[in-house]
C-alpha cells in the first residue's frame, strides 16, 4: 500500500471508531486485485448505525481532501459501501457480514462452499 492509501485507511478507521463501529478489519488487497489497495470491513448494530458509520467515513475522507467515488446501500442500511478509489469500506449488520464473509474472500484464502452457510443468530 502506498502512503496515500495508508492515510486514507487511518482516517476511515478513526471515523468508524468515532461512531462505535465494531470488528473493524483492514485488508491489504494489493496482491489480490488492481481495483483498489485496501478494503475495510466493519459492523454496526442497527441500520441507522450502519448508515451513520458509512456517512462518517465519507465525510471525514472528503474533509481531508479525498474523493468519494460513490456510496451504495444507504436506503436499506444493511450493507453500505463507500468507494474512495484506492480504499473501499464495507459497513454491515452482523448477519449480513456473517453471510457474505468478505474477510475469507479477500483475505487471500480460497473460499469454501457450504450450502448451509454459516450459523448466525438474529439480534
């Protein structure tokens, strides 16, 4: 990762921590794709918090002069994506995060197929 992406990552993580984001994980994807250099995955406790977390990331990155290419998923608030070019931030509700398991997909491990999915419980 280059210095700009490191700075963006630090700003995004701080923005997530400010709104009490949980299980924040930053993944270096430079060896996996040329589309972006870093992906952050975080969890929010409610639809409202998921939207607030993603919004805070976008606001803080813009305030520091970084461009936000797009945000998606604000309507439902179950999974909101903030695309800042070299940095992509995914904020999800716990069952959505468990179901899609982006950490395994982008952590460099080969995904395994489980037709029953991961066990999870509703809040």
